[in-house]
């Protein structure tokens, strides 16, 4: 068909409807509930800690809190708002002399006894040491140091462990046996050979709490060693009392004395 009517047939054809776009289904992120496992509470100090922390919560939230101490501790660590570590320093400065309480959260790392760490490192290396090699010399040096009160000089013990680690890594045959650092850490964990210090009139375990930016020193009673899961680090929520630094060799400004320990599962 030619002429002015040539395109009329095309215009008279019913247009084909455009395909409908399928509705976009947006996934809704579901925030999992905070799963906490209570590991330990101090029955003697817990009521005072709960009373102090309750006074910091709003009135409508206080009506929800249980009255029994153990249930109150679970409520606090689950529903409370943890303080940042810098906020804790302000609380200590504002106190009237009575140690204040706080809820804190972060990753807790328990430190190991330096003598036990050096002894374990030497014991794991000794079957692989050959007379005259660098590893043999480092082990002989470490064994001589272990005859001294090395607990008083933790930097010496840690330095010796690092030197033994370097000598171990220099030989592929020894590297193939096992990862010395991981093997040492596992032995110390299974023996629960944590650092123990006399603090606050009792024997305590020393740990470090970090929130990714700041750090603080935590002291836990010795009994906690038997209930801690066998991990070098744990995500935790702690009810603590706040104190000034207790150890000159520690660089963090505060000492947190644990009242309740909950693991974030």
C-alpha cells in the first residue's frame, strides 16, 4: 500500500500492552533476640548493684523489673543499656567515695599466667630441639629464667616466648608438627591457667574488656575460672563496680570489679 493511507493500517492496530512489572518484594531484616547465658553472679554484692542500676532506669521500665536478685541480674544484662568505657571514667570522678555500679559490654580476654605460658611453650618445643640449634639455645635460656621468680617480670617471660616462637618458625619440619602458639594457648585454656592476683582482698582473675576502640581491666573472682567456656575471647555483658587502677603495671585507667558475668551467645 502506497500513498497517504499507507501508514493507516499500522495506526489502526491495537497497541500491545506493556508487560506489567512484577512487584518488588523487599526483604525485612529481622534482628535476632539477644541471647545471654548467665555464668556467675556475686550473691552478696548483687542486690546493691541492682538497686543502684535500677535508680538509673526510667520509671516505666522499673515497673517491668523482677524483684528477685538473680532474675533482676538477668533482666539488667538483657534489657539494660551498657555504658561506653569513656563514660565510666566520668562516673568515677563524680562519685562520693562509694564505688558506683555500671553495666558494660564488649569482648573480654582473660590473660594467662606468664610462668605457665613459658613452661608450656618450653615443654611443647623440647622434643623437637636439636643440640646446637637456635631453638635449643632459646630453650636453655628459658629454663634458666624459670628458676627465678619470673612472675614479677611478665615482660621478660613474654619476650622469651616470642623468641622461642621465632626459632620454631625458622624450621619447616617443626612448623609441620603443629602451630606452637595455638597449641600453647589450647593447653593453657584446658588447664585454666589464668593470671591470678590478690586484689580487693581476694584472689582474682585478670582480664581485659574491649569495645573495639577503648579497653579496661576487669577483675573476676577465682571461682569464675571453673565456669568460663574454653575460649580465648568471649563477648560478654558485665555488671561491675568501678574502682581506680589497682596495678601499677596496668595501663588502663580503671579497674572493673565484676558482680555478674553473662556470655552473649
